[in-house]
C-alpha cells in the first residue's frame, strides 16, 4: 500500500540498487500511480524524486508508457493512467 512503510522500503531498496550498480549502469522501473479514496497518488513522481536524489539520472527520452487493461480485481484495479517503464542511469562519480 502507498504510505510511509512503502516509501521506506523502496528508499532502502533503491539505495541498495544504486550501491551495487556500476557507473553508467541502467535501472529500469515499471510503475503506475495508485488511486486511493478516489484520489490519484503521486507514486511515480515520488520514485523519480527518490531515485534522482540518490544520484540516478532520469532518462525521459528512453522512458515511456503503454496502456494496460489492469487486472480488474483487488487493489491493482485501482491504478491510474498508463503502465510506465522509467529509465535511470547511474551517474559516474
């Protein structure tokens, strides 16, 4: 679920990914915003900000989206917009 524990978990995971990835290495993130109580949550924007704060460079030109049908059941049916593949590059020190 989108909340503090979600953000803490992903911040730690993205820090570890940054640690082990070689300079100029690619990090691909498949993501989609969530809808909670009828309001779209800024999940994608949060991930972009968290990853760039770690030193990844967001490659908007290589990133893109595709429309999906969703699973139409459970919590995953409450998603907004397109499924996105975001491309990040680890900047050399």
